[in-house]
């Protein structure tokens, strides 16, 4: 068993080194590209953004000072990964984005199929093998809360860059997490299924709270004391070889990677449960881990200074991490 543990860690570290820490760049070359219904020139470069029909270097991308997301947080976003020139779970992310657009009543002018192609075109423009996509859609531009008094043409931005949430060594050692004093916003205030830009202020405060005491992440509870999620990740525990995660009704974002982890757990032969958990369940669990687009699957080994299980990444977690690496080849190609 100890030999299996070492082999799994070595394999995961090799994958992380190649896909998270060492991203390939190529020399710029001017190439025309069809972006949605527009033909625009671009230069192959590592960090780019699509904005208003043009692909530009990221540092040159600009939005209005009176954009409604800039003024009031009135916008939506998706964070998406691509691996080996394939965009991972692209359609799931776009489905969630367009559900939010409908819910918030944005007057979106770009069909989902066209935005899908814009994302792929922008990835091709960056000419990166592996990286991170940030997709923003805002209500429009103008001062004042009342949408009737603004230009309601949504601002759409697609950013292709790089992001490594945690250094590779933390995937070997595991994350030290605290329970945050900042609670989840109740569902009757803002539906947690929305990735709303303005709703992340509380998450940022919880993240800062953790960093101040040397923790890597912060666990957020709802107002009933039930575990919901971390600041940017969903959470799981393993008890008696059952993979458990908080039920969506506690007020959490149903993450794309969360759904993948549940499916992979079942494929590996483990029973899964979406259930109601408190910190008691984490203190008494055999293993714990977090999932997210940026985090992928990462072991959680401490909560509030107390070890979870052995205080080291568990074998079930490591198996899921290895299986997840295999799953990343299933994305939408843009080459």
C-alpha cells in the first residue's frame, strides 16, 4: 500500500509539473481568424482576450469604466480549463452561464453556439497547450442600478491566460483549511447556482481570513451551521469508503468539477452521497478533498489545525486525482 501511495503521488506530480507549471509559448505570427461572425487579425501570444469582436493582447484589453459589473458586480463569469489544446467541459460551463443570463434577464446578443466558437478561436489565438479561460458577461454599461436607464448590450470578454491555484507540492502534502467566520449568502438573497461577479466579495474575505493564519483555504458554512463549500472549491469527505459531499440545498454552487468527481468516484466503485455535513463529519472523516476548475482535485488534510484521517492525502483521493488527470483528455479540441 505504501508503494502504491508513492507511485500515485509521483505520477500526479509529473502531470502537475507538465500541465500546471510549464506552459508552452510560441513566437508571435500574424494570422487571420474567423471569430463568430467577424474576421479579425491576431498575433499568436500566450495571454489574449476577445473583446468587442477583436482578439488583443491581454494587457491591451479594456472595458468601460461604467460597465455594470465594474460599478455594481452585475455580471456573470465562468472559469474554464484547457489541457493539451482541448477545452475541458466547455459545454457544461456554457450551459451554466446561459442559465444565469436567463435568470438575471440579460439581453444577450451572442447565441451560445457562437460564443462557444469564440472561446475556441481565442484559445487558438493564444497558441497555448494548457491554460485557463475566464469568460465574463455583464448586463451592460451606464450609471445607476435601474437597467432601464443603461445601454443593455452585454459586455462579453473571453480571457485566455494561465492560472495555478496551488503549487504542485500542495497536491502531495495536502491543504490546511480553516472554518471561516463568513457564512454563505442565503439562497433567498442570491441563488447559489449563479456565478455572479458581485457575489464573490464574501468569498474573498473568507480567503483573506485563511491566509492571515497560514491556511490554504477556508471552509464556509451556511446559517444553519452546515458545511457548504470553500471559497472557490466544492468539498468532499470519505467515511467508510463512501464519498460524500454537501447537498446542493445547503446553498452551494454545483461545480462542474464536483459533478465530474462524483461520476469518477462511482466509476471507481465507490458509493457517493450528496448529504448534510457539519465540521464534525470532517473531523471524523478518513479523507477529504476539494474540487474546482482551478484547483482540480486537491487533498485536504487539516481543518482548524486538526488532522483529517492520517493527516496525509488518502489513497481514495489519490486514485481520484489520477483518474481526473486521465479525464482531462476528453475536452473540445481547438487546434
